C-alpha cells in the first residue's frame, strides 16, 4: 500500500490521508533514527508508516553496525537495563 516515505514532510502527508479516511492515529513520533506514524484499521490491525532516514548510520558507520547495542540518545541512560533483558540469538 505504501511506498518509501522519504522524510517527515511525506509522513505528514500520510498522517493527513489516514485521518481523512477516518482512522485514529498517533501523531508523528520522532525515534531519532526515523519518524513513525501508527494507526489501526476498523479490524484493529496496527499499521506503521516510517521514514527511510536518517537511519542507523546517523551515529555509526556501516562497518560499526551490529557490533553492539546501539540506542537512540533518549534511551542511552537505560542501556544496561535493556541489555539485561535481551536473550542471545542462536
């Protein structure tokens, strides 16, 4: 249904479309690595529309990706708590 949403301006366009169609939605949420909009259809299915960027290379190089848990600045203070709840992937 949705193609790439390149930026916040396009996401705001989709926010208006969603509301004009009568769906309840969140406002645009800034998650540092991308912006998101959530809404539910009449069957309760949750949809997410997210921008492409800036992406996870906002604060790491491509070579550094996956080397450690990387959190947006607003979650860095909770890093130890979050890491303690993670289970290793087999």
